[in-house]
């Protein structure tokens, strides 16, 4: 997971640096505040991706004496930091948009260069979103998912910039900074969603109902002679922990009971790769 995630992040950094230079130049030469705001957003992507690399590297470390449950929550913590970086980026863009709306008399009409730059940015950033989200889901990585949505918010930002620049060229230059405000709102919404998901992983939230039912079904099918008395799941970082209490024949030997427990444990972890710990406790059935 670590090597693949870091490789994706490095590719992301290189593309975002190129996009930042391209969009900043197009925004300045093309007289577009929306495009300059969009360039700043791409620069923030570069900075936050370094945080993703750090989170992936730390989360993949093996458990040790000081951290017996592993380091997965470091990645969730990075997701929280990423959400705040995204929030500050959005608010900064919104602030610049308000300033330019107040001083709209001094606004220049954006050129065709900035319009084309916005279109290129939309296509590139949407492609980066699909590329990153694919591996984020495959690797069950919170920080990669946060970075993917950062790409999507940048694509939405570029769409807003394109619309603002397009109408500004038809005699409505104030629409350029107004679109900066819309970009601000989209980025802030993305930041809140990322924050909520990362926080849920930090406070031992249970798995969703669909996942719980799937795990329960596997446990029930693993041995037809058991009865599930209690069942709990919790998400620790990007991993799942399971605690189950099952009842079976009280006359069964300890060796036989232990065989059932180990079989359930192995089946669950084989079917759900994201399960890191499966604790099955067995009691006599009354």
C-alpha cells in the first residue's frame, strides 16, 4: 500500500506543479482573478499531497511496543489536517473574490488564454480525481481519498472559473470574482465532508449496516452449530476490528471450541482484507 500510494502522490505533485505554473501564468496574462484563484488551489494540492505521503508512510509502519495496535490513525489525523488546509484555501479564495467584487470597476476582461487554461484544468483535474479515487478505494486509504476529492474540488473550481471567464468576455467582468465565491463554497463543502469522515475513523465508529450484515453472515455460515449472542465492529484508522460473542454446545472440548474460533477468525479475515483484528469469544449455549 505504502509504495503504490506514494507513487500516486509523487505523480500528483508533478502534475499539480505544472498546472499551478500554467494557470498562474494564464491568470496573470489573461487578466482573470478566477484563474489565479484556481492556480492557488492547485498549489494547495501540492502542499497537501506531501502530507498524504507522510500519512501513508507512517500508517504503514508495523505495530511496536509503544503502539501495539499499529499506526493507522496517523493517516486519519492527516485527513483532518488536509480538511483544514482545504478549508483555509477555500476561505482565502472567497476573501479575494469579495475584494474584487467590491472593486469591480477596476476589473479587466479576461482573455481567451485564461478561458482555454480553465478548460485544460477541468480535464486534467477530473482525470486525476478518477485515477486517485480508484487507488484510494483499492487501498482503503483515507488520506488518498481526501486528496482525490481535493482534485475533484479543483476540477469544480476550474469549471467555475471557466463559466466566470466565459461570461466576463461578453461584457460581465464581475462574474469572474463571483465565480471565485462559488468556488469557495464548493471547496468548503468538500473540506467538511473529508473532516467528518476522518473524525469518524478517530472515534471508533461502527461499520455501516451493509458491512456489518455481510460480516455476520460469514460468521453464521462458518459454523452452523453456533449462535451469535453479541457482535460489535469498530473502524480504527482505515482498518476494521471485530468483537463477537458466540454460543455453542457446552459439552464440547476446549480443543474443539478453539478450532471453531480459529476457523471463524480465518474465514472473516480472508473475506474482508480490511479486517485487522477479529476477536471471537465462545461460551456454552444454554
